C-alpha cells in the first residue's frame, strides 16, 4: 500500500510538469472538451430537411388537386401522378426516418456536449438525403410551377 501511495504522490507532483506523460494525462483528464459538432451543423441538416418538405408538399398538392381520372387525362400530370400512392408512401416513410434521425441528433448533442456527435449528424444528413431521393420526382412539379 505504501508503494501505491508513493507512486500516486509522485504522479501528482509530476502532474504539473509540462511535457511529461503523467502531466499530459492529468491535463487531458481535467480539461474541458468541446464538441466539434456545433449547433449550426444540425441547423444545416434541418434546413435541407425543410427544403425537401416543401418539395414533398408541392408534389402532394399537385397530385391530389384534381380527381385521379382528370390527372390521367392530362399528358403532363399522368407520368408524374400515375403512381402517386406508392410515391407518397415512400416519401412519408423517408420523412419519418429523417425526422427521427434529426431528433436523435439534437437530443444527443443537447445531452452530451463534450462527446463527438459527428456520427449522429452524419446519420441525420444521410436520412435527409434519402428523403430527398424519395421526393425527387416531386422536384419536376416544383420546377413546372
């Protein structure tokens, strides 16, 4: 037990010495670590998500604005709205996944300010990109308006 106390006392006395392994370890253990992911990173993801939501809403408005028979008679609307139910199911599923991923990332960043949150932000961004690809057919509608 005396040996442990002597080694511990020696480690504490060397802790103030810069450049020693013990001093570096103590400085790292007692310093504050800031998260490299800032709030602006999650806001960038949320801005991309909001843009895709606008595209999805435009698609929904366009394809449900008239009766299905009238849309199928329109040569422009037919290829866009012909499979509107399956497209909206894919968009809704991707939307739910993206929303959940963004919520998880925000919660992780809020609850763990000193832990690197790059992986959860990257996951949220990937979910938003999946949402964008699911809603990509709706981009034609937005450009046409």
